[in-house]
C-alpha cells in the first residue's frame, strides 16, 4: 500500500539534524586528536615529512570538509523542519 502522506515529522528531522551536528563535532575532535598524535609521534625522515604534509594538506582538510558539510546539512534539515511546522500551523 502506497504512503500518500506529504511532509515530515519535524521532531524526527530535528533529531536527525542534532545527530548530524553531533557527528560533525565528533569528526572534528577525531581530526584534532589524530593531528596531535601524529605531531607527537617519533618519526623522522622523508617519509615522515611527506606523510605529515599529506595529512595536513589533504586528509585532515578533507575530513574537516566532511564535518562542515554535515553541519550545513543539519542547518538545512532544521530549516526544512521549521518550514514544515510553519506550514502545518498555517493550515
């Protein structure tokens, strides 16, 4: 049987947005922890220099971008939930 319901459950979407924000914060924390650990790891030489450079310029930045995208998605989800509430209240 097809579901003909339009809209959303705003509370569920807001809870999802909160989870997105939480996971983005966790990801940023993980990047910081890994960066700190890498900085304090006894490792010298050209491989170490290349690895640290790659971590800083590519990998850590890519993970921070994912966290930023999660935060942006959470903002959009909250806006959509607010619009749903507004629309539902106007009916």
